[in-house]
């Protein structure tokens, strides 16, 4: 189910909600991808007066729509397979001890989960989520939250152990899009085994809300992931185009990522005056920076990135590609982690 909100949509994929800003493509483009087989008899899907209609013909007509459906189809399959794996592993583990599955979970996950008063006080002291409440008023809410977090961690630890001891073979393969980095700014080792490419918009709130997940990815995988940011300013975000140009003007003076962060931290104030002000806050030479913006020196660079995104099937922001595997919308770190770990295990 999707709900339009001021040009932005939220869609449910798997067990979490993704959100993003969407737009109408500048041109009908066809992603280059390794498709999920749609038919058991080669690539011919139909015939008209004896003439074949192939999967490639369908992709040319459907453009990025088919890719998005294939990604969602794979995600649903993957979720169902993981549920079946968990159920069967839990059932087998319970049988070893003469227990039912529910009894095993009660014994190893839910029983004897305690939280001390000291831990509650520490959470209250360091959290800004209990504003307006005294410690006494917030105690039970904090206790419930900490208990649930520990139960979740216990369950994750149990499943990790059971999966480690099992032999799991994945037959299905995800759809993969051929998308390069376009020589865009990047962080992480050049030859990292996983490349994470984001097509983003500095004015898109969902791109802004993705910053914690990206930061955690770079912190968790410092040697395994290379992160690339490519421009995809949306036409209804009227300040986005100039903001993206400003990031390259800052790059001329060696401060691209600092400007990238500054722009995402000030998404409601990206007019020209503020862009110049941010350059001064970052210690940039104001005159060359302003001249760079005034002449639209990097407008073509930004536009090329957007076109490359459309050719890869991007219709909204943020859109990510993990070694070509597409993630649409703002997703939690855990979703990225699962896909990155799968890629690293290959």
C-alpha cells in the first residue's frame, strides 16, 4: 500500500516501511539487469502470428516498472524462505530437548529477562525520548522497552547459532542492475568487495533520514564497503539542483563530504544565500565558490548522474544499489546489513 504525501510515497516492502520522494522520469529508460526468469521455456513469453515476444521485448516496454516488481517479488520470496528456515530450525532444536517450539522460545528467549533500576536510570539519563516525564513516570515504559530489546537480541542470538550449525543453500538469485559509480564522490576502499551506490536528493527528507543508516554502514564495514553518492535532484524540490552543484563547488576545495553533511543537516534552508553561508562555515574561499555556483559549472555533472539513475530504474529518492541489488526508499540499517552480509559471503 502506498500513500502519496506532498509528492512523496511510503511503501511496505518486507517487514519494514520504506519511504522516498518520487518523480516522473525525464525519459523512458530500460535498466540493464540480470532478470528473474519469467517463463520456464527459454525467454519467449508469447507469440503473435508465429512471431515471438521475448522477455527483452517486455523489458523494453515496461522500463523500470518490471525491475521494481521483480525486486519486490524476490524480497517476498526471501522473507518467506527465511520464515520457513526459522520455523524448521526451531522445531528441530526443540525436539532435541523434548520441547515444543513455543516451550523452547519461552525457555531460551522470554524467561528470566530482567532489568535493574540502575539500568532504567541510566537509560532515562541518556535518552531524549522521555522529555516531559519524571523518572518515576517513565520507569515502566523504559523497563518494557529494555526487556523487549533483550528478548529481541536473545532471539537473534538463538537463530544465529542455529543457522551457523545448519547447511543452508540459496537457489533463488536476486535481480541485479548494471550501474556504475560514474566517477562520483565515494568513501571507503576503492577495491572493496561491496559497492553501495546511493541516488539521492539533498532536499528529500527521506534521504536525510537515511544518514544514520549510511553512517552505521561505514562504521560497521570500514574495509568491506565503498559508498558512492550520485545526484538525483527532483524537479519539485526547487532548491535541490543548486545544492547539488554546491557540493561539487566545495569538492574543488577538498570539502565535498563536509558540504554533503551540511546540506543534509539543513534541508529546509538550501537557497543560494545559505549555500554561500555554509561554504564560509566550512572555511572555503567564498569568491571561487560563489563564481562556481553563479556559472552553474557542475549542472551538467548533476544532470548526467540523474540520467544514469533513470537508466538504472530510479524513479525516486533515495534509491540504493548494493552490488547492483536495488533498495528503494529509506531502509533501516538491518536491511542493508543483511544484503551486505550476503554479498560478502559469496
